[in-house]
């Protein structure tokens, strides 16, 4: 990406141009057997491919500098499909090698949320509303069941966030500015976006909980404004405005019906191009205005792209999902 002297808007436009114009080079034309000989012993290309498939994915691109032959092998669908088939029960799809590379070397398809159980205090979170007796980290959770021990998104943690008798709302902002390959894949393939979190109430007090996700083409400052953030999070249905999408779910737990942990999930299947910022937000409070921390509790937030939702490209590089989204 080139330097921009046009401020934030100029930088954003420069990034859009970079993504829109970005292309991967094709295979090199190789007329020799260079790269297939080791100590004057010929090694078939199929065997080289098999050997390279055991190299850690994060180290793979460095080996493209060995020679053009190896570059072609490493940047081939066959190599990455072999790697995927060896480590997954689901059969690999014929999608570009760089999609597999992104899958194996980043957290984009596992979890982009950090500190989901409050193990690092409120690090990585931006607290927008902290009313009543404010957010609290409970370890272990009070007035409800312990966190299930077999849930992978807790990463072995036992704590949670607890809310009070007025709105407690915080977010994580996930910038995609430095994730250009992911942005390219989003615009080209539109992988589904999955968002989830576990929540619970207390055994003795009713509560409300809202999970929300937004995507924007520009940094969204309204969501940082307490006077406007609630309206942004409380959209009742999926919506999209210009280069923006929003989705949320709200759960209400009646008094004496809480204490058990339940998973709240959101699936975003369609979104505009050039999304540069993602916002994960949750909000909670109690419904009986009791002093203390009798509101909803939350832990184990997840925001990830679903690799399995990516389908091979169709004619002219336009996916079926993207064509459905675009206005007719």
C-alpha cells in the first residue's frame, strides 16, 4: 500500500484501490528440471509436492524463493488441498491456494476476539456504557453455574464479565486494514461471518443480554458515542446501509429462570465489499434494578469467518454468494 497524504479518507481510498487492483501472478514458465534434482538425483515433482506438504504452512512462502519450479508447486491448489485433506475429514475444495494459506496461517477462521473471559481484565475492550455498579469480572461466576469445562472457546478460563442494574455495553474493534489478504478473500468469496458468545443470568434475578456485530468500510465513531451506541446495537434485524452491515440477537431471562449457560449465535451470510472494520459488541443489565451485579453474564466471545462456506469461483471470478448480494 502506498503512502497517503490525504488523511484518513485518502488512506482508506488508497486501500480500496489496492484491494480492487490486487491480482496474483500466474505460474512461471519452467523449461528446465531445476528444482527436481538433489545431489544429481532426480526427484519426481509429485514427491517434491508430498515432501513440501509437511512443511509448516507459515514457512511455506519463504521456499518459493528457491526456484521457479518450487514456487509453482507451493502456489498450487494441489499442494494445499493435500495438506487440508491430511488434516481434515471434510474433502478439500478446488479453491485458490492463497485461501488455504490464509486459513492455515491466521486466526481469521478460528477466533478474532481476544480476552473473551476477562482473564486480562478489560484489555482489548472499549467500554461504551458502564452504568449502575459497572462491569465486573467474576472468577468464578456468582449466582449461576460454573462455566462448562468442555467448551473450546473458553480456552481453559473460568471467569466471565458481569453486568449491573443499568446498561453495561462494551465492544471490540477489529481492524482489517493490515489483513489485506483476508479483505481480498472477503470481496472475492464472501465467507460467512460467525459470531457467538455464552451468557447466563443469576438464579434469583431476571436479566437482558444483547449480542451484536457490525461491519463498516470506515472507522465507526458513532458506536463509541454512548448516546448513539445503543441504537446501533439494537437493530432488530440484519441490515445494510451503504458499505455497512449490522446484526444482533437479544435474550431475556425471567427471574428464577437463570443460572444455566446458553450459547447465543449470529450468522452473517451476506455483506458489502470493502469492509475494513468489524465490531463485536455485547450489552447487559438486570430487569429488577437491584444494586450490585445481578445482570447478565457473558464469556467466550467468538468472531470468525467460516472456511467451509467458501465455494470455488464461477465465471469471471464472481461467486454465487456475491452475485446474490449485488442489486439486480
